């Protein structure tokens, strides 16, 4: 087969993963590729974790600050967290070992909007980047780098890092070449210009990443799969949530507020968004478009069936089965998928211009529509805000989806006051649970509260929410957004004390 490293100079820099990892020093800020389990480096982080453990065994300190696109995999976040090798992590992660350390207060984690990462690093808010470790699918003869299954922040990492380690992963399909669109027109304020993208499938950039070859200190050959975790089968709750949302979208079309083929869809990852996509496939919609961060199984199916004409993303989250389909039909998908940098896939200017429809999961929502996407009981982080805020704040409308209860019915996802706020009442259009849908647009806080109780709350918690709302409406200091302050977070405290939010 053809050598994936077509540039002779860079072929001479091929070393083992161990030798490459030895180039990373304690205290460095290391920026790696990877977005929702796709396109992350497979070998160097594992070797780095091994080296960190060896140094720790000798009683010496060794930690790095770690930045990526979004979540990665056990071979990256997991290995480095287990080795206690991460001092600071940003911007999004979902690894159980890293999460545990973050929640024990042993790992500093900074959770920011995914569209902010590149520019905040450019602005200098995170200091200098010492090393970038980037997975690619190939190196072209001219030395340009063909990304693999995610782009994330790779352009920024390659532009800013002092030294660069490239992993060339032969497992990734060679046919991804041509799927990417790397925009080099970003500048810093006050020199910014409009981004020339007006349709979700416009190409505005180049198909490969540029990198100064003098900065590339090592090239490592790998051959390993992306994380590719399977989705659970779609359950009844997810199906009901999906059905309510799809009915709503049809209603909006009937009212003339949305075109018959809707507006570009953004979908979070997880079983519920996947169920929504499956539902859309059976709903009669055609010629849909996606302008989103992540393509998961459901979107590949919609593309295959022609329900979705094309999709723009920055990464994938596929089951092993869907990944096989993707690889086998790469020529088909390359015509229909455009992978962008995450500063473009999530750009507020573009999300606003295109009028995206955001559909994301949540932990809890309060009576007035404030949404918590990240923290259990106000303090324990689950994953992070990811791109949900980029789309909720800037899209045409934003829907937040969740079962009405969690933890075997002991927790109500509808609470008097959220214990942490990621999306304020001003950025949330629609709430959906398996009970029903609350369309909060154009409603005052008190009317929103009644609708959320009536349409979305679980029957086991409805009377208790109504009682809180009625008493707050009578006794609250202000009657615009009624609250009983000593009680507003008492449901969470009760769960911590007794194991249930039920009074
Ligand atoms: O925990 O596995 O320990 O039981 O949260 O919940 O119901 O499986 O739902 O996988 O869709 O995740 C908000 C976390 C939902 C996700 C969140 C517990 C529940 C379970 C997962 P266990 P489910 P999902 C694009 C968009 C933010 C990022 C985002 C998320 C676990 O959607 O991370 O939107 N969103 N990115 O038990 C206590 C509650 C709970 C609760 C759920 N009210 N109280 N625990 N859980 N609700 C993608 C990117 O940006 C990259």
C-alpha cells in the first residue's frame, strides 16, 4: 500500500512513541488532537503516562497541562489521569478516571465553550503551548497534514506550539482526504473580517493543515481504532422525547415559522439525541442539513437514506458498527460531510447566520427555564458545557432534552431552582421530557413555570412543584420570578441527606 508519509523529510523523523513521548518535559502545556473520541493520538499519551509513572515512582514530580478539542478516550485522558499526570485540563472531558479526580479536587479543570478555546489561547489567556501532539491520516508530499476523524483545535495547536509531534494513523481511512475544510481566515480583534460561509455546506478553506516542518520534532506511525463506544438500544423514554420534539418541529413548519426542510440541525451526543435523529429518519422530513459538532450513528443513517443532504462537523462519535459503514462507504460520505475546525463548526457568527436548531441533553432545568448541563447537585461535574452553549445562545431555537427523572426516580430533572447554571432562561426555547414539551418562547417567567410543571414534570413530582410555585407566587419578595430562597435548593439538599428529592 501507499506510504501515508509522502514527505521524505518527515519520513526521516519517524521514531517510536516512547522516543516521541520523551520529548515532553514536566510542567509543559501540551495541546492534543481529539474530539468526542475521534482523532486523538493513540500512542504518545500512553507512553507519556508510562514515563510519568516511572518518574513518580522515583519520588519526582511530573505533570502537564492538557488541552484538546473535546473529550478523548481511555488511552489519553484515562491513562494520564490514572498516572496523576494532569495538573490542568481544558476544555471538555468525559473520562471516568479524570472525572473522579476532578471531583475529588485533585485535578484542575476549566470548562469553557468549545467555540472559545482557540481564540482564548490565541488571546494568550492560557500561556504558551509547548508541544502539540496531533493525529493525522496522512502527510502529503508537500508536508501538509491530512486530518483524521476530527479537526477540533488542531489548526490552532499547530500554529502556536513550539514543537509538534505527529501521529500518522493507518487505521483511519485514506479516503477522508478531501473531507476537511480548514479555514485560515481567522484573525484577532480588531482585524477580524466576516467569515464567508452562508450555507452549511460551503467550503471556505483548505483540505489539509499547514505546519512549519522545522517544528515537527517527531513522527510516530500508529494503527489503532478510535474509541467507538456502542450506543445503547433506543429505549421508550428516548423515543417519547424524540416524538414530542419532532411533533413540535412539524407544528413549527405548519405555522410557517420553519421551512419544510427545517434549518441546519445541531445535535448533542448521547442516546436521546440519537433517538431524535432516528425519529427524524421516519418522520417524512427530506433535504435536511446539519451544522453541528459531532456526527454520530443517527446522522450517518440519515445521510445514507437521503433524509439529510449534507452535514458539517468537527468530529465523530460512532459505534464500531457505524464506523465500519463509514469506512466502507467513505467515497459516499466524503461527498456529504465537511469537517471544520471547532472554532468554525461552533462559531456564534455562523450559528446565528444559519439559524441552527440546537438539540442537547441536560442534567436539570428549573421552573423558569434555566438549564444545568454539567453539575450534579451543584458541585459534581459530569462532563462539561461542550458546544451546547454555542448553539443555545446563538441558534434559531434551542431545545433541551432529558428524562423527567434520574437515578431510579429519586431525582426530578425539573427543580425549583437549578443548582448550577449553564444556559440561562434567555437562551432556552424548548424543554422536552418523556412527559411532554414546553415551548417557553415569548412567555413570562410565571407562565413558563406553569407550562414546565404541566407538560414536563414527572407526575410523582408535579404536586410538589406546584406547591412550591403557588407558595412562591404568594410569598416571594418579588413576583416577577417567584422564589422562596430558603427552599429553592432544598430539593438537592434533601437528596444528599435522604437519597430522594421527594418531600
Ligand atoms: O449518570 O451514568 O452515573 O447514571 O447523568 O445521563 O440520562 O444517560 O443522559 O448521556 O444524554 O447525558 C447532560 C450529561 C446528559 C450530557 C448530559 C446523570 C445520569 C447519568 C448521564 P450515570 P443520561 P446523557 C455536544 C453538546 C453537556 C455537553 C453537551 C452532557 C448521566 O448531555 O454532557 O450538551 N451535556 N454537548 O444518571 C443527577 C440529574 C441527572 C443526573 C442525568 N438531574 N441529577 N444525575 N444524570 N440527570 C457535544 C459536545 O459538546 C462535545
